[in-house]
């Protein structure tokens, strides 16, 4: 599986995980001039902006470590644009990272909430 295929597969695993846990998927791969948000979901009355990181091993660190200051900044401004574009004001929002690990044909998902 190539990196792009692995990333797409990981995003689908994250979507399945979120749905199974009561989240409503609003949008996938939202793009703006600032960047991209992998998954936008809703849980109760909160909009959740999710960054998904998928890895086959952890030799270069945990997936969450790939979400640095600059990536978080791009996530924030892309989310701000999404809210503006969709006239969503005065609603709670949250930024999450979903780690998807595929090691020895076993899937492990770690949902880290409220990272910003």
C-alpha cells in the first residue's frame, strides 16, 4: 500500500470509528487556501475538526508527533474559514487528532481530543 492509499485507508478507519462512537460526519477533506481538514464531524452540539495520521510503524515516532505547531496553525485557520463559509457562529468547536496504527495486520486507533 502506497502512502496516499494508506492515508485514505486510515481516514476511512477514523470515519468508521467516529460513526461507531456516535459522531455525525459532516465533511471529509475540506480544502481552503490555508490547508486541509481531514474530517469535520459533529458530536452533540460541538463541531469537531479532525486531523488523521496513519502509520505502519512507530520507528519515526507516534503519528501525533507529526502534527506540529505549523500544522495546528493551518488547521485552526482552515477551521475558521469553514465556520465563516458556512455561517456557523457561536457554536462550540474542538480540534482532535486520530492516530491510526496498522502494525502486524492489527489496527489500533487512538482518539486524542482537544489538542488546540
